[in-house]
């Protein structure tokens, strides 16, 4: 898999939309995983606090997820297959992943500990 990106996004609880929070380089593929705590990603403190404020502000209607994909279109297709509707057409992240100074080794989020929950995907019904 060439050039994977890790997408951190918020999905509406009623599955009618999503907001892209940030995009990071992904060292390996990560399946769609609900994020319980942003601090587990081991991001730089400034970026982590900004993202945490965004998640906290939207917590009534949205829940945070992380997933790797090669591009935004692949992410949208994955969300559509999981039953989400009204996806944004363009990718505009709320928080840009800033380069980290060299004295801090936190350049990519730590995702190896995320627990993947196995779910059965429902096939889209065919119109009669």
C-alpha cells in the first residue's frame, strides 16, 4: 500500500454526515476504529489540545474515528459502505498537521494499540 494517510474524523451519530478533523501520515493500515481518547495517539501537545477542544465541542452529535486510506475518495467510499450519507465533496481538514520540531520525536500518531471492533457490514439493498 503506497502512501497511506491516517484520517481523524468526526461522524454524526445518526450517520448523516462527517467532519474531517486532521490528516497524518500512516506507517501502516488502520481499520476504522472509534477513538476513545485523543491522548492515546501521542500527538504534539498543542495539536492534541486543539483537536480535543474540537471533539469536546461537537460531542453531542459527533463521535471521533480514525482510519487509514490512500486518498479522501477511498475514505468516503468506506464511510458510504458503512451506511453514512451526505459526505463532504472536498477534503478540508479543521486542523492541519504541523511539522514537529526535531527535539520531539512525535511525528506520526501512535496507533498500534487501538482496539479494532469487528462488525458485520450490511449490504445495500437492491431497488425492486
